[in-house]
C-alpha cells in the first residue's frame, strides 16, 4: 500500500506538475500574442486618425 501511494506521489510530481507549468506558459504566450496584436491594431487606428 505504501508503495502505491509513493508511486502516485512520484507520478504526480513527475508528470502533472511539469504539464501544468507548460500549460501556464502556453497561456501566457498566447495572452502576450493577443496583447501585442491588440496594441498593433490600436497603433494602426491612431495612424489613420492623424
């Protein structure tokens, strides 16, 4: 029983946590990309307004 619990904890640490970290990194990259696109479109609108 102890071995099973140890295995589950090791699997959690080795598989789930790195997966979660990569998911967070992907969402941060996506958010940065959208923010950058939004900034570019605002800059274009400012150019056309002038």
